[in-house]
């Protein structure tokens, strides 16, 4: 009996051992899927030799691999594959690389975020992931629409697809994902209306649809989401009123509706949200009184209301906030008088934005002593000097007091604020010299002291290695042009001061310089050839600086140059032909141009920087400021050589600059004809060739200039018809064509005679049928026809003279008059 029992125990042991061994490693099909995924990644990268090194075919158990988590039964259940790719330049990976992972049917979590895959997501294989609970595909650069199969994953509780390029409308099938707790589709290209079916997601706690293109109102079905704690619909095109009953979402702790088009008043029901911690309604079209009960939320630490049409109608002394705010934005809220003292009760305040109000008085000492990180009180009427206590703090990182009425000298201890990254004091009445202590501000990234009354010729040596933008323009600074700036400097604006002497060669040490503006100074000497050594230059403004000599031929070495202003100088000689080789002016500039903001903006801080690097240029006959703004930076491309002493002919190579918006060669001594290929500058909006010695005709090719809005060719020796067609028909200001030899046309209400000057050839071999081209086929046909008509006219003339002596019946008299009229014509 004992022997039988022993044998039975051995059998059971072997049975359980076989079962245990089957669970000692992951299934082979899962291992092969992972290896296939790794193989595709390795083939596309060149610098990841240690990439997923533990994923090895010789290792039998994939559950021991990095970033892989298995269940107790050795099934792969979690893949943490975020931030895999580090060599972006060598990678062109389609999102289809994810397809092998869809064979792992046991997955509950898949995280492939921040890998920068491209293209549409796979449309097949999603049905296999029936147990998937958590899916994170944020920041993989995926495009197209969300695959329909993904909407069928009813087990999903967390879906992250933010920071991609998904487009189209959000499908009503989103309502099928009834297990969702978190849905993040922010920072994509979705449009259309938010589907009503969103209200089916009754388990939802976090909903992020921010930074898309949704329009229309907030669907009332959102009020069904009773578990909702965070709702972010900011940066869309949403309109109408905020739902009046939004306060019924009693669990809501974060509500962000900023940067939309909402109208009406702030709903009273918001008072019910006793758990509110983060409320952002800025930059809409909300109206009415700014309610004081907003400061009664004891849990509130973020309150953004700026940029609306709200009005502050409260006595500041009666406001006793119950909140403990860390971030407060009341910009454009109609605040008047002195800065409200109740702000001093917010001991934990770190961010304060009171811009674009009507505040007056001085900068209060109590505010200077608060440990603030960000202070934005621009566009008000504050006056007086700045208290030194403001710079004794070791917390201040961002200070914007631009466009006020501050005066006096800057405190000598300003350099004690060593953590300041952004200092903007432009458009005030500050005076005196720049404090030498500024050289200790080693964290400084952006310095804007423009449009003040700073003077002197002693400049601090700006230390550190982070200062990228320096704007000291429109002051009374003198001496030689300063060069004690970090090598990392990208934008250097020193225009409209009293600097003198030659342009220093040390500027070439600024190896990342992209924008140099020295306009309206007292610079002497000739244009320095060494400026062409700054290969990164995109914008060069030397207007009204008394420069002499020639424009160097090697200026074409500045391949990135797209704005060049040499106007109002004493430059002589010919216009270099090589200007037509400026690469960036021959095509539309890329989106990464210099005018885009380089700086990381703290906590929704975007608008205050719109005035930082304004370009003052002659834009269509007016000196205008071209602001730095994403989306606008690709439209600026201009060449201004006006008001010099340049001579010779206009090089036809300038016709290569098809990216130009502005071309100005007025008030020079250039001669010859207008190049025919100027008519092919397809982006040209303004062309000024006035006050020169140009002759010939205005090329007929100008009818091709579909973007042209300003044309001035006055005070030359042009003749012939003004071209018609396209935008040329709208050039009807006679002053733009005045003082020429013989121009005619409908634009100046002067009809052209039959005998007009012959038009010049285009110089293009493929334009054999142009108005100005000579046709031998026409000559062969026209010659015999002309001879025949001449003989006919002579015959009729003789017949007419003989017939005048005989009486003519009525019908024959009419015929004679008709023939006579034809002969006179």
C-alpha cells in the first residue's frame, strides 16, 4: 500500500512539475513579437547599440527582460516602452512598427509614449487587446484618424493620445469606451463639435481635449459625468455660454476653459464646486462683474481670469480671500487705483499677472518683499522708481513691468536677483547707466530694456551661458558698440542709440547670432566683410548708420539671410549680382525661424512676450514693427537698399528671390531697364523702384504678381503702356507712376497711342508666345497681306478721286462715305 502511495505521489509531483515548467517562461509567440518589434527599431537607429539589450533571443524567458512585466502565470501584461528612441535624426519610423505588439493578447498596459513614430496608427490588430486597461500613445507624432477598432476596447480605463497629429472629427463611437476613467486627447488637430456621446463615459474622472480645433458649445451631456474631477477644454474654438449648471459636477477640482470664445457671465453655479483647486477662464469674451465669491474657495490655488471683458467693481479693502492662491491672473479685468493690498494675504503666491489694467501709484514695498517667482504688471500706469527690496529675493525668476511710467535709475543691487531668467522693463522712463551688478545675473535668458532713457558708455559684462535675447534699442547709450555678450546670444538689438565708431570684429564671436540690429546709430567706415563670417545670421538691420563703400560680393555666403536692410546709408557702386544667391530669400522660410520664441514659458505664460523682439522695418511705405509671433514668422522676407548712392543696372539675378515680400531700391542712381523676371517674384507684395534713372517699359510680366499691393516706379524715365491684368489693375494711384517720360494706361487715366514702344523680350526660352516675342511665322504671312492691302488702298484712292466729279445716287454716296472713312482710319 505504501509503495502504491509513493508511486502516486511521484506521478502527482511530475504532473505539477510539468505544469509549473510550462509557466516558467513567457509563451514563445509573445517572445517573438517582442523581438520583431526590437528588430524594426534597431534597423532604423544608429546610436542605440545598448538598445533593449536584455531582449535577447538566447534568453528563454522574456519576463526577465527590461520594461516587461508578466503575470504570475508568465503572461506579458505590461510593456513600458516610453522614451526608447534617442537618435531622432537617424530615424524614419512608421507607426506600423507597433503592429507586432498587438499579437500579445494578454496586455493590460501598453505605454509607447514619447517615441516620435510617424504616420497613421495600424488599423488592424486592436481587437486582440480585449484585456487592455491602460493605453498611452502620447507624443509619438501619429497622424490621421483614430482607428475605429480602438473604440471597441471596452475594458480601457485610461487612454492617452495627446501631443500627436490626429485630425478629423471625434467619432461618436468614443461613447463606447464606458470603462474610461482618464481620456487625454490634448494637443492634436481634432475639429468639429464635441460629440454628445461623450456623456456616456460616466466613470470618467479626467477629460483633456485641450489644444485642438473643437468648435460649438460644450455639450450638455457633459453634465452626466458626475465622477469628473478634471476638465480641460482650453485652447480650442469653443463658443456660446458656459453651461449654467456646470456647478452640478460637484467633484470637479480643475476646470480649464481658457483661450476659447465663450461669452456671457461666469455661471453662479460655480459656487457649488467646493473642491475647486484650479480654475482657468482667461482669454475668452466673458462679460459682467467679476464675482467676489471666487475668492471664497478655501481649496483654490490657481485662478486665471485675465483677458476677458470682466469688470472689477469691488472695494479692494473689503476683499478678504479665503483662498490660498499660488497663481493669480487678473489681467484686463478693469482694476483701477493702486495694486490691491489684499494680494498680500496670499502668502503662498508665486505667480501674479495684473497686466493691461489701469493701475496707478508706485510699486508697493509689501509686494517687493513677497517671495514671488513670476511678476507681470505690464501695460499699466505705475510710476516712481523700483524698490531695491524687489531684487533682494532669491526666488524671482520672471519680471515684466513693460509699458508703464517707471522712472529713475535701476537699483544698484539688481544683480542680487541671480535666478532671474526674464527681465522686461521696456517702454518706461528709466534713466542712468546700466548697473554693473547685472553681470552677476547668470541665469538671465532674455533682457529687454528697450525704449527707455538709459545712457552712458559703460556696460556690464553679461556673464553666464544662457542669455539669448538682448534688446537695448531706443535708448541714449553711447560709446563703441558693446560686445561683452555670451556666445550663445541669438538676438542682439542695439538700434536707435548713440553708438559710434566701426562695427567691432568681436561680433563674430557670437557664433549663434541670428538677428543683428544696429539701425540709427553713428557707425563709421565701410561695410565690414567679416560680418559674412557669422554664418547663422538671418536678419541684418544696418539702416541709417552712415555706412560707406560697396556692398561686398561675399554677402551671398550668408545662406540663412532673409531680412536685409541697408537703407539710408552712403553705399556706392553696383548692386552685387550675388545678392540673387541668398538661399533663404529664394524660398519660403522654414517654421523654425528666428522670430519664434526660444524660451520655455512658465505656466501658461505666452502673451507677455509678444513685444520682445519687434522688427522695425519699412513695410509698404510705413515704418512698422513686425512682432515676434508663432505662425507669422514665415511671412517676413525683405531686401531694402533704398536711399543710397548705388548705380549701374539692377541685376536680373534678383529675380531669383522668389521668397521676397518687400523689395525696395528707391532713391538711388540705378539705370537700365526693369528686369523682366521681376514679374515672377510670386510672393512679392511691395516693389519700390522710384527716384532712379530707369528707362524702357514696365515689363508685361508684372501681371503675374498676384500678391502685389504696392508698386512705385515714379521719377524715372519709363515709357509705354502700364501692364494690365491681375493685381496691376488695382495699381491706380497716379503718384506711383508720376514723372516718367511717357507712361500710359488705364491706371493713370491716360490712353495709349497706337504707336507704342516695342516691348522687350523676356529672356526666357520657353516663352515663345509672349507679347514681346517676335514671330517669323507671322512675318511670312503678314508680308504678302500687307502688299495686297497697299495696292488695294492705292486703287481705291484713285477710283475715289475720279468718281468725285460725277453725280452719285443716294446708295452709292453712302458707300463712298464708308470707303472714305476706312481710308482715313
